[in-house]
C-alpha cells in the first residue's frame, strides 16, 4: 500500500454539502493500489458510555486514471454533524485506517483523531441558479452578428462580410441586427445569449471600456437594448452581459484625469501606478492587462473603485433586467471584490448567473461565495484535442475527463459553462481541420454532457476561422453558404436536451468503457430511472464495438448515425466517426 498517495482534506471537492441534508466525501489513492475503501463515520456526540457509536459503509470507485483512483460516498448525517475516517484495504490484503492524524494499523479509538465536518449549513452550500442547468447559450460578438440599423454605422463601416476581419475594421453589427434574427436563434433552440462587451469603448471588441454606464453608440441606445432584452425574454431567452472589471480602457475618464494631473489626480489610486509621470512607451509604468498600455488595471481594493463597479453591476440588472454577468479576466481580480460583487448581484436578482472567465483549476472561486460557474476551458481543451485536433488518444482523453469530473463538487459541475470555442480561440471547424464529422462528435459530446453548453455564433452553420481576429468574422446569413445539415444536427441535439432529461445538463455522467485500439468511448447519462448509453467511434474507419451494458436489456435507439445492432446482444457497428445513443427501458 502506497500510504503517501492516499489523500483527503475535509474541504472543497473532498468533503462538501451537496444540498441541505447530504454530504459528499471523496478520497483519492494511487491507481490499482486499493481493493476497497470503507467510510467510518458517526455523530461526534453519539457515545454509549465512552464508546463512540460509528458505522461503516463501502465507498464507490467513481473514477480511475493511469495514476489515480477516486472513491466517493454520499452521507446524510441525521444531525448534520460528522466525524469520519477511512478503512483502506490494499490489493494484497493490507489494511490501514486513514484519519486526520495519518495512517494507523488499528482503528483509532479517540474521536479527535478523525476528520471533522462540524455542521452542514445550508447557507454554506454551493447554490447556482437552477435554470442554468437547462440553458443552451449562444455567444454573440455584437459587431459581427448582424447589421440591423445602418444609420448608426461607425465611420468607415465596410460592406457586410466582404472583407477579412481585422482588429480595427467595422461591419456595423448592432442590437437591431440581433432583434431581427431572434427567430433564427429560437428555431435553433437557444435559450440564453452571452454578449461580449456592449459598453462604450474605442475598439471593435469593446474590452477597453471607457464608460460602464453607457451603450456603445455603434450598437444602439439604451431603449434599443431594453427592447432587445424584453424581446429575448418573451422568447424564453436569458441575457448575459460581459463585464470588464479587471481593467478599463485607456480613454476611461478617471485614467485620463490621471494622465492629465499626475499625482494630483483624485483618481490616482484607482489604478496600480508605479511612479509618476505616467508612461506608456516602451512599456507602461503601471499594471495593465498583459502589458497593454491601452488597458490599465483597476485597483478593485480601492473603496471608490469598488463602489463604482458594484453600482455598475446593479445598474444593468435593475434598469434592464439582464440575467447574468460574464466576468472578464476574473482570476486577476481580488477575491474580496468578487464576494462583494456576488452579494450585490444576488440582492438585486437572486437568480442571476455569475460566470467567471478562468482558464485553469478554479476551485477557489467556486465555493459558493463568488461565482456560479467558470468557463470550462479544461473541458474545451480535452474535447478539442480528442475529437477535433486528434492530438490525444482515447486513454488520455479518458484520464483528463475523469480528473476533470473530480476537480469540482458535483453541484458545481451542474452549472458549469461548457464551451468548444469562443472569440478568444480558433473556431471548432478549423480546429478539427475542416472535418465536419469530427465537429458533429464534439457537438454530440458537449450537448450530452452535464452542465450548461455554449455555442459560438456561426459554428452551427459551418463557419471556419483561425485565431482572432479571423474567428470574429461576420455571421453568414446567405442560406446558400450555410451548412444547413450541420444546423439541423445541432438543432436536433438541443431538442433532445429539452425533451429527454437524461440527455441534458442534469443527472450523472459515467464513462463505461474505452477501447484504445479502436479509439472509441462509451458513456452513460442517467436521471432517476432514465438511462442513456452513448457509443462513439472516433476513428476514420467503420468498426464493431461490443457494449456489455446493452446485453440482456430492453432498449431503443434514441439518436442514430448510420449505426445498427449486429446481433441484438450488445454488439453495434459504427461508421467512421459514427455514434449511437440508446435509451434503456426500465424493467
């Protein structure tokens, strides 16, 4: 037994309240080292004489990778308190008792040796808006979605889609263009729109805000925006805006005041300025986003800055009834600010969705006091690398996915924002080397995974594009140039999410098997008694795949791709890059 590899802490994804009554507890160990793990647990005050009254329950191996095994159990402490430890049995029969005080040959008698979950407080339980689990998002880069009102075009606006996108050119996308195409989005099945920044700024991407309380005039005015939000709500579409609170634009009035007055400016402490006078060349002598002189970093610990930005957060909810905030460069803003931000937003609209842009492990932001979710780029990278770019094989994909599923608590995964690409990346068709069959597999996996999926505008009709600015091209509205077959495919998947509970963002997700030679994966989704089995062939040749979970069961194809069962006993044949989804009928 490799004792040093056995790990648990009574915090974060290892011990947390899933709901008002249930604790989830997890242990990790070296792969294939332990044969079984039992949880030893009881109420810390439950004694008979001097003998602590405890129980033992077997833990389930919830996942395994090439290096680690994960063990989980759900417990409902009758009095919401718990002391606990682990009985670990190695494959060779050796037994060790693992507690807060380390490993023991014999089970410890002193209750103080055990891990402690002092009390399950509902107020401490991670809770995100329930509606998010059923939402399918659609990201819109406003300048490039549709030009509905040419009278407000910026100077030198180019004809729609007739030129390659650059960081400096304009095509006149606006709010009216979105309003004009809401029926397109509802037809696709979209139930949420994530807009990149819409506030007044100097660039076409608008991540250099100059006025957080004003709409950029190229998009329209506040009344048009109000009309857009109302129209979205009438069609069952939520609206999420993008807030850039890490930094402002160079022409933000307080920063201009600092440039003009230097140390005498009343706003000098709104930013992280190293010394005076302020310089921008060759590099700024102040903190900025990625050394960009045009994006000075805001001092969110400053009380005046904090008050100003929190007022912004409330204003757009109170005045326009938006449904959520996506927070740019969220990991570079202090945690104290985000806690205050959450308090303010939830006071105004308890069901508002708070989404952070973080590209790495984000547990520090997902403990119920800051964000409801983050942009799930670890998911993105794994799906792209396996199905799209094909830079990893199924075993590595499996291991990355298992680690991801154990990175956060289950209730966090249920509201996670799962994207395949965005304005910051290449488009998925380009990432997949123009292989549309691979794009279909990515969409199938994304839209059948737990959490809240997001589509990037135009991907559903086969738009391609490399890194920015190429990925920010004008939406293609000519039906003759749209991939309507791909559109219909995505539309069907979204409809299945709405009609079949186990297909959507709720319930459990389990990998049933992988085949390294065939590069295939089989996974299961389940909600209550509803069970779905997905079989995917990620190889460029037709293959037979045996699925033991389909033997001796009654089932029917739910979503098929030129697949058929061979012998009625769990054997299926899939075309190259083919798939099959079976619905298991309850006994």
